[in-house]
């Protein structure tokens, strides 16, 4: 189990990395999965990780599970790794920045938000 200081640091890091509200993330996951003919039920939209991030945003710190903590660490690592200007790869195509932004938004991080 994670000690209180580690939990506090992870909670802060996660909420720094995830800069979208639960409403914004839920709306993005629905839009992302909407197809021409069908779209999933709202609570089933998005990736498993995106849904897990959304669930974490709706929890109190005291209600977090070990699985929540694992996902929080993964999200922080991914967002930090993909938003570090020194490690930023050149876009593979003209829409490389848009694809990268959409991938990060699936985790609750909008790089265009201040």
C-alpha cells in the first residue's frame, strides 16, 4: 500500500496532469467514440483507461484502490513523457499534433489548456 506522503504526491501529480474536468473528459470520450451510424452508451464511451480516469476523478482520495493508484501513475508518466518539450518528437504528418492532443485528451489532459 502507498503511504500518506506518496498518496498526497500522486494525488497532486495526477490532478496536475489531468487538467480536464470529469464533465469535459466524459464529453470528449463520447465525441471520440461517436460513429456515423452508432455510438456507445455514454458510460461505455472511450478507452478502458479513459473510463478509469473518469472514475478516479469522481472519487475521494480515501476511496482509491490499488488499481486506481496504478492507473494514476501510468497517466502521470504518460502525460509527463508526452508533454516534456525536450522529449517532444517531430510530428509524423501534418496532423501529428492533433493526433497527439487527442491521445492525451483520452487520458484527461488537454495540452491546449493553460
